[in-house]
C-alpha cells in the first residue's frame, strides 16, 4: 500500500530558483536518510546537479515562450509512503521511479529518493515543472492528486503489494492483497494456446472458442478479451510477441507454424545428471522424481524441435549460435545507448558549469591570466576550462542547447527501451535453444552409450 501526496514547490522568499530547489533536493537526497545515496535514482538529469538542470530548463522555457507567471512553480514533489514492513527500499525506489515515469509520461526530468529513516519507507519524488523540450509546463489539473493516488495503487497492484480498499464513510480503510496482474495475462495466453490446439478454421472461429470458454470478446480494430475476475479488457496486442491479430491470423491460416508463448509447465529445463545426484546422497524418492522430470524434459525437447522445424543437430547448433550472437549484438547496442545517455548527462553538466563560471573566466582573461586571481578562483576556472575542452571535442565545436540535449535524451531512452524489449525476447530465445541443444546432446550421448552396451551384450551372447 502507498499513500501519496502531490506538493507544488515555489521559489522561497529571498532565494534564487537554484537555491530554493537545492534546499528541497538536498533534504530529499540526505545521505543519512537514503543509506548514503544508495536509494537515489533519476531520469533525464543527474541527481547531483538536478537543481541547476531544472533552473536551466526554466531559462530555456522563458527564452522560447516568453511566458512569465506570478508565483511560478519550480517543481513538484510526490510523497509516496508505504505500509511498514511490506516493502524493501529497493522495491520502493523501483515503484517510485515507475510512478514518476508513468505520471509524467517520461516528459519531465525527475529524481526519486527513498528514505529509510522512519518505520515506514517512503519516497520523495521531485520532477521538473518544465517538460524536456522546454516548450510547456506540467498542468496541475483538477483531481490531479486523485489521479496520482489511483496510478500509485495500480502500480502497487502490479507489484503484488496491498492497496487501500475504499469503504463507506465512517469505516476504517482496509488493506487487501490482490494477486499480481500478470496472472490474468498468463491465464489468457494459456487459454489462447488451448484454443489454437483445436485448430480453428478462421479468426472468428478462434474468438468464438474463447467466448465458449467464458471470456468476453470485444471485436474491432484492436481485439480485446476479458475473463472472470478481470476489471478491464486486455488487448491481444499487449500480450507480447505472437499474440497480435495479424500473427494469430497467420498461425490460423497456416502461413506461420510458430507458437511463441509457453506456460511455465511447457518451458524446458536442463536434464538432471542422475549419477551426480546419487553421489551427493540423494535418496530413492528423489531419483524416482528426477527420472520422471527427465522424461518430461526429453518430450519437451522433441516438441520444441518439431515446432521449430529442426531436423538435425547441425541445424540446432547453428540456430543456437546465431541466437546467442543476435542477443549479444542487442546487448552491445544497449551499452552504446547507455554510453550516449551518460555523454548527454556530462554535456548538460558542462553547460551548467560553463554558464556558472563564464563571468569569472572572462575576468580572469581581463587580468591577463593573473596567478593570484587563478589561485583565488582555481576551482571555477578549472570547471570552465573542462567544459570548453568538452565542447571543443564536438564535431561543430559549439555549445549544444539544453533543449536539444533533452530531446535527444528522451529519444535515446525510447530507443533503448525498444532495443531492450527485443533483447529480452532474443535472450530468452537463445536460452531456450541452448537448453534444447544441451539436452539433445545428453540424450544423443545416452542413446549412443545404450547402443554400445547392446552391441557389447550381443557380442558376448554370440561368443557363448
């Protein structure tokens, strides 16, 4: 369960925007409250310079739009408090990050600081009022706080945490644990697989089969299905690869023979080495279970080879190698995206440092690079020179705009998310092929050993 509150952060009297932001952010990032900064995460900004980056984006917003508001809001803070003993700091920070990302739709930079100094773990989420493209601000709409609480409940629901059940006025609020949402999706995927096993002649026949199984089907541009106990329809397109309308159409019409989703009972595991387990002292009961387990895994291997049209070990080894290389290539792409995100963060830091120290460096030049002035302002001058050196490394040797960097940052994040989804599927496919290959090799080796034993026995029988 998480109780939430949305707070507007204004400029403090007698303080600059950066000072006002720093004061609040420093409290949120307090090392004594965040386990020395271990439970701090950020998006589209650096946790160390978030205040300065937020302030720079506001200057860019003013330059682009020319809009000035009385009592301007610098940022918004979300306080998200969890039920004592229900969650770990790692989970709380993850839920806080997901809450901020979905609430702002990834259009605003934010930091998430998880405090562990109280009996209840809680998040301080601070997000910039100005969007990443610096052309608009966050709209604190009517019932915004209620929308935030609902979103927080949904995310807690998805992570298997309790949520507040709304009861009639006058009664205490009751916490109820709900099952994780993906159980409905797994049940639907399994039901789809069962319906496909009946080999329907058309997509309409397939949908009718789902309806006969107790599901409600919403037809249209995007087919959606709702089962018993579900509050909302689930679109087939959202179930993952292999479940879109076009893919199901191809499968039903015979243009594709691949069935991508496997329930937990259908997934392969490595065969158990019986001799090693016996040497470890495993008893007869375990051995009987392991023998049955191995028989099931052998059957799954054969089914997998048939479904993927693999006829010999040479093909299996080739496909396993190609899948591993493909997954490794996508992993390298993810690393490249991470490296570019870090470059953008560093450039934004350099822009801030360059702007902050420009006056000092110009004065340093006017003094003829005086040594006494250098000693007095060594840190600022060093930061300015480092920033200038970083800009000189760029192809056009110009200072980039924060707005352009924010836009690129968002694009790289989106690209990384897309590549990571592809990598996850490629990694699972590679793992499945590797398990199939290993098991097939063990089965082949055992078969060859049995053949040798029979051959030796026949030779002995003939000699007698």
